[in-house]
C-alpha cells in the first residue's frame, strides 16, 4: 500500500505569507493579481473597473469600499504547481498596526511592496521592524516601474541603508515611465515584453543567453538597451548575490521589480515565494516551541472577524494550524476556558469564496465559526498541553466615551462593543466609578471604523466624546500592592473585558509620576493573552 505523507511532509509544500506596505503602494492590486495568476479568481481588471467592482476581493468592509483602503486582515488560499499559498493581506494604514502585528505572528515570510517613485515610507519601515522582531524573511517587490520613478540604485541603496539588509536584485526594469519596455529576469535570463494598447504583460517571454544576447537589439530600443546593460551589470557586481540561508535568516532580501497593475513581475514573485520562502517551522510556545511534525493538533487564533457575511451575522476565528493533521469534527480545547469544542464547520478561504475544510495541515489558516467562545490569542489543542506566546494587546493611545443617539439601544451597544473588542478593533474599559464605558484605540481611523460598523452592522447610532483620560496601563504585581493602589486610586481604575485591572491616566507624565510613587506596582503598555 502507498504510504500516506506525514503532516510535516505536506506542510513543506505550504507557503504562508503576508503582504506589507505603506498605503497606496499598490498592495491591494498586487494581492488581486497574485490571486488571478494563482487561479483563485478569474475576473481580471477589477482594479480598473468602475463603482463597486473596483475593490479587489480582499477588501469587503463598507468603510474599505468607501475609502479605498484595507483596514482588516484577510486570508486567501490558492494553489499553483503543487504548492499551496496562504496569503494574509494586512492593513497598510498605521492605525491598524495591532491587527497587522498579530497577522505577522501567523506567517512564515512576507512580501514588502515599495512604490518605485516614493521608496521606503514610514509605515513600510514600521512593519519591517515588526518582521525583524520575529525574524520573518522578506522578499521585496518594487511596484509601479511603468510610471516615472526614482533611479533603481537609489531605491536599492535606500533598502540596504534604512533597513540594514543586503539586497540581491533578481529582475531589472527595461526603462521606466514613458520609456518602459519590459522586465529582464537576471536569474533565468528572460525578457518579459508588454503587448496591446495598454502595454500590459500578456505572457510574451523571450528566453535569452544573457544581456549580451544579440536578439535583444531587435526587441529593445538602442538607448534603453545600452542603459539596461550598464545598470544591470553594475547592479549584479555592486550588490549581494542571492543566498537562500541569508534570506531565510532575515539578513538579505531578494528584490523584484514590476507593475502589479500591468501584471509585470507577478509570475516571478509567485515563483520566488514557492522556490525560496520557508515552509512552516517551529513556533514559540510554553512549555516549549511546537514544530510542524508534532502529532498533536495545535494552533492559535490570531484574528476574529464578525459579520463578514452580514446576512448571517457570522463570527469567524482565524486559526493558524501549527502541528498535526486537523480533521473536520474533531474536538480542540481553547486556553480561554478549557472546555473542548467540536469544530464542525471549519472554513478555507479562496478569495471571497469559502469551502468547508475536511482537513488542514501545518501552515494552513482555517476559519472557525463561533459565537464568542474563541478570542484573539487563544491556543487550541487536542490535549490542552501547550500555549502559544507572542500575541500581545497594546495600550491604547486614544480614549473616548461612546454616547448613544438612542438610549434604548444600550444592550445592542454592549453586544457590538464586545464583538469589536474581541476582534481587536477597539478595547473597552469599564470604569469602577461611573457608568460610561470608555473606548481605547491605537489610531484615529479605528474610531471612524467603530462608528461605521456600529451603524452598518448593528444599526446603532452613536457619537464619541472626549474622555477625562488620555491613556491606559494594565497593572500588576503582588496582590496586596495592587489592591492598595486600586483602593487609593479608585476614580482612575477600570476593568478590561477580561476583568483585569487597568489604570486610566490623564497624561503620559501622570503615568511616569504614579509609577515612580508606587514602585512596587507594574504599569504595562502591552499584555499577552
């Protein structure tokens, strides 16, 4: 009888990766093209279409459609040439750094998208630093080379200097902007040529023996070809040669140039992820890291999303499977409450389509429908013998009170705030004195999302007003010290949704002053679930 492949063997064909970028670098367009080239969607040109069709498949929330930005992380799975790709699209907007951070705990590699005209922007750098904290290997895609942009050497040097990375150019643009004539593959010596009125890549590839191949003289204008030959030669000599170990260690980034909109470089990028990106590996946990070849099924929830399908008021927990072979119907125990739950309807995501997952393997992302039993940070396992670490909550930087337009909708508001806090969109604090709940967020846009979703999904009209506090800190320490502090500062104390004590401060200065005065109490800006 033929041998059944082990979970670890199957997971070696998984590539679970995120796309990170600054807003407007073209990440959503690239996401759509990756799905198109991977066969997950069959409708090209959505990005150029008008009206509702313009949004790529990963942007589904009403406020995203109105503003043309991604504010939630989406999961999309596609297969190509025997490799299963799990693509986690992340918010580019800095106000959603928490959601992005948690998403990056669930991936094995990342694609960093850079605008050829703008280079590395602030949010790109922040997200890169998160990747560096977790040693996430990064492939760089320099987008929009069909438009006027900066010199290639300037961009490569900026990546090397600002991010302290070795760079290895893998492709090179043949001209830019109005002189754009294609992309040259420096590794496989192929020339990708534009076709049609819109000058898109439609699959015309010319195999060459190298940049000195005489047939290039008939395909590229003389002036552009001379410049490309000179630049590419300097690029190959002046930058690092690709080294797989250095890339997987996070010391080197292979750089691909292209245009997601014109579909240049997308094929090369998918091939690079399949060829070079690491498969699932051991992840940090207590009491010890968990490797994919462990028999016990384990995973962790890195995201919860409510109302993806407004018709069904659904609630989906996204779980990264870390080890074992998951089978539909099996019982797993969440760390949150210790009672085993049977998972009867696990979901795999193929663009906007959902399919029931009969089984899943390490590296896969499955959606688990639930009614609030699963939360961000929960570990699920067969034996409840492990807990994954590294999924923190961050102290909010903006605090507001929520004021109902219709006071009779208090119950609906409570339900909505519970849902949204479970997702990690907001944090809710319940003051020890006073009845007004306080909302905490990291960035201003999260407040806009809160009001939009309260109205669209819960039919609750609300306004926000300033809170008497500016920031919050979780407190910890010896029980007696914490109790004494809480009694002396009752007017500034609250509970979070887990019932843990939170100190609400009027300013960062006050936190410093109080921390100095009560040296035995810990004031924490982050807290792990």
